[in-house]
C-alpha cells in the first residue's frame, strides 16, 4: 500500500513539475460566449459552463429519480414472488432498503444544491 501511494505521489509531483514550464500555443477547448473545439464554434444553447452544469444536474436528478422508482418496483416484485423463501425475502428487503436510501441521497443532494444556490445567489436548477 505504501509503495502504491509513493508511486502515485511521484507521478503527480513529476507531472506538476513538467507542466510548470509548458505554455500552450492554442487552446483545444475555449469557453467564451460560445463553446469552441479546435477553433470551430459548437452551436448550442449553452452560453456558459454554469448553464451546461444546470442542465446536466437536472438530467441527473431526473434519471436518479426514475432509477429509484424502478428499484422500488423491482424490490416489490421480488418480495411478492419470493414464495416464502427467506433468502428471496431478505434480498427483496435489501433492494427496497437500498431504494429508500437512494431517495434520501437524492433528496439531500437536491437540497445541498438549493442551499448552495441560495448562498451564492447563482441559479443552478
């Protein structure tokens, strides 16, 4: 474990030292009024990195919510079809517990984003 840690540390330090003297001649990705890749503008409705992150967060919360609903349904079906088998019942309970924990994680992360939004005054969602 110590060997792995020392190797990773050496790689990070050498990479940092090598990048100090490096000056790029041009930027591959530029974020200004529009996104650019190799100097060619990418047409989109995103005018800033913040608007892109906002859309991504909304999509992530939606996908996470749908995933939790699917896990609740899957756990319920597993519970109903367990036929008294204790292993199957325990597996179904574990699935339902994990789905409930998923709801709590989504709820807490949504409110963390809302609190950050309130503190900074930046509209995220």
